[in-house]
C-alpha cells in the first residue's frame, strides 16, 4: 500500500511539470507556425512518456491538407542509424565483424585491406563522399567509381562524413544476409518494433498521410522540392518515417530489443572524433550526453536524439526547407531543462515596409539578396542557400537572436544599407546595390562546359523577370539555369520532367542545334521555362 501511495504522489507531482512544459512547447511552436516558419511534426518524451506531440503546416499545400502526427516524411541521413543497427546485429550474430576489412567483400578495392567496417561506420575510412545519383545507381557503378578515386586520408587517421561509405554498407548487408537492403531493414528492425509507417520507395507511397517536401511553402504559394528519381541516397538516407515510428525505434534501442547493451555502449562511444561514434552522432545538451542522427535533403529536415542520462527523446521532422527547425530545437531544450528562454515576438509588418527592404545589398566581398514572397522575407547570401527571416520590427529581422539583420534608411524611400550579425560573431555591412545580376545557362551543352562561366541570358526592359536566348546553338548534352555564376542558386528539372526545382536534375538537350530558351522568373516560387528548337527564318 505504501508503494502505491508513493507512486500516486509522484504522479501528482510530475504531471503538472509535464503539463507546464507542454504548454510552453505549444506556445513556442504556435508562434513559429503563425509566422509560417515551421511545417512538420514534433514529438517529445521523458522517461518513455510522450509529453508533447503536435503537427503544423501542410502535408499537401495545393490541396490545403494539414500535417498530422501520422504524416510520413523523408528522414534522409537519419536512415544511417538503421543501417548501423543491422550491421551491429550481424556482428552480434557472428555473421560479420566490425574489424572485417573492406577487401573481404571487395577484393579489388584500392587499400581495401586497410579499411574496416568500423572505419566506415564512424566516417574514418577516408572514402570520399559522392552525392551524384548517377555514380551510386547500383553496386557495380558505385564500386567502380569509388575505386578510381583517391582516399581523402589514410583510414583511421581523420574524420570526413561519407555517404558513399554507407552506400557500401548497404551492399555488404545484402552480401551477408542474402536480402536486399530495404528488406533487411524491414526484417531486422521495422517488423520487430512494429514500425508499420516506415519504409522506402517514397515516390511510390500513396498513403494519404504522405507529406510532400517543399523548397518554398506559405499559405498561398508553394513549390515542391526535388524528388529523387530513385531511392537515392540508398543506405545513407533513403527512408521515410513518422515521429511516432521513430519513437518506437527510440524505445526499442533503450530497452535493448534490437541490440544488446554492450553493443549500444560501443556505438555511443566516440570512435575518433568526439562528435561521432559508430553510426550515431554524439553531442551534449547542458552537459548531458545525447545520441541520435540528423537528416536533411531536398524538402525535408529530420532530427532525432535521446539524452541518455535523463531519458529524454526529441524528434522534430519538417517538410519545408525554410522551416526554422535548427533554431527551434535549442529553445525546446531550454524548456525541457527549465532554463531561461524566450519566444520571439513576431511583429506583423506592413507590406509597404517590407517592400522597402527588398533588393540587393553588396560590399567588397559578397552580395545579399532580399525578396518578399507572400509576406515571407527570403534572404540569401551569394554562394549560399536561402532562408526565411522573421520580423522583429520594421527595420530589424532575424533568424534567431544571434543572427540579426538591421536595415538603415537613407534619403530614398527604400532602405539604403543593412548590418548583419552572424551567429559566429561576424558582422557585415552592405549597401543597396545597382549591380545588374543575370540568369544564365551552364553545362556541357554550352560552349563553356560545366567548368566555364554562365552564358548570360537577355532581358527586355518591359519584362525584366523574363530571361531569354534566341536561336542559340547548343550541343547535345545537358544544362542548368544558374544565377550570376552562383551554384548556390541554380535551377534544374524535377523528376516529373516538367517543373523546375532548386539543385534539381539537368535539362537534357537531345541533339545539337539552335534553340530558343526562356526562363520566366515572374513568379519566383514557381519559375517557368521552355527550351525549343528554333525554326529557320524564311526569306
């Protein structure tokens, strides 16, 4: 009776704490949701109990279908934990060893006798990482391609994140188990843990809960991010899941349902660098050790980790590249550990004030671009990807309190300069620029090839957002649209063969000839294009 009373007292004491944290988390996420700066699902658990679970934004923006706690998202490199778990299970079963040399599985692989499976799991193999799906399409292509490359360093002497190494692990799993990689993951992990909403082949998924990934997402506009044509990046990042299924994985690890305690302790121990063990990222929050794995790629961001000492599990998955996921999570942690925190007060701005800050700002080293799309403030520095800012006042905007933008007015109706405080303490000031930046084309279909400069496109003063080349000779090959010779902002073809997406597939030019080329940037969210053979002019 005494123990029952003790338990009841503990429940009464702990529940208000959970309730308070839940309210704080709700307030935080709602603020970002209302500002259009988060779309996705969040699950937080303490000691096996879910204390917060909620979803925001759209899973299908054109249809206005909202995300739910059952939304299916790509999790990209979070997949590496599953690849790792199968490899470690196979070692427990005596079917392979972490000390096995790569040469055991690929005898002709250069220096394969100096690379161990442990090296590959810990990213200390020196195998260079490759993101091109053409080089990783199948086992033979992958091994042939990597065999022709030099190692980044001697195995075991340094650290370098390598997706290619995990592609190889996926093929080793098939060699050892006789199962295709995805079937092995299902057999060894998903089925035992009843993770029924996790899997592969995301493009083929027809479940109504499927969340599409967006490079831009607002209430009125959206553009879907690149969809890979295949399950690229394979064993390094091809899976999809839900927050609830990832929590099942968390509980399965914690309760030693799929791996033994000694195995997990080895995986959670830094191998060479203090931030990575065997297939798991290692970090700290308020001096407490946490383990897990992030994931990120076109359209999605994923973060899963567990604070070992306190049995706290944090899972955040987003389906918008402009979501403030990485800025939200530190505040979530402060709430969980009852540390001082602040929720940004997002000021409602006048469209006329937003219009004043839009434009290009330059200094002697770089250029900054500010666009206003459906009330969203989109910032990009040359050679970097885009991000969305939140308004603090009519002249101050931020990513978070350590990354701020202060605009100064001058004699014109527009803002004349901006001072940017970066997270690393760097401060840059730039003034409004009148530089003429143009879109161009680049690729082996152009005279300059992939290593050359853009072929600049022309514009009409009456239609400055429409870029074109008329009767321009292209070679048989491929090309992309690129902004001012900047790979940080390039446009390609999505896997539907029709729509444009950032960093997407090359446009194919099937035969040498003269072409009329148009890139219509009138709608920055959904650019339009045409590449058509020119018709000869008749006399």
